[in-house]
């Protein structure tokens, strides 16, 4: 975070680097971040599954549903909410587009991080 309290954004790629229906992993500050392009809209999430921290980049993205390869947990990448099991969510990172540049904040969205921490302990 910048000294003035605003998020610091890092350029991770250009819009044309991630086609519709694809995803890519990037190191942003201290975090592994997964950037997805769903229907032409970009989203950024923690690159690790909330279940056991496995890299989500090794999963499958189909029709806006991300499936973790390790244990088949599924997430709606439009919202970050889990499909199976329910009551989980991916931790969202703020993302903005500047021209053709995809920019991701160095820190996750605090509301998403709170929901993530709250829910992880509910399931094993």
C-alpha cells in the first residue's frame, strides 16, 4: 500500500495476453495471483485454493467455472464464490485496466480476505 493509504497496482500483462476463457498466474508483491478473463472481463484472485493452498493455475477453467485439480473444488470466477462446496470464496485482488495494461493491486481486497478467513475453518 502506498504511503497515502491507496493501493499500489502492478502491471502483470496486457489484455491480449489472456484470451477469453483463459487464466494466468503472476507474482504480485508477496502474493501468487490468478488472473482470469471471463467473457472479456478480467478478475484477479489469490492463486491458491482456500482448501489446501494448491495452485489454482493447474486447475481447469470452463464456462466461468474454475475447478481445483487437487480435490475438485469448484468456483464461479465471476464472483469468486464457491460452487462445491458452498460457503467458501476465493480472495479477490483489486484489478484495473489502464489502456491495454492489466494492473493488479499488491494487497487483496479486505472484504474478500475476511470472508475467506471466516469460511476456511468451517470445512475440512
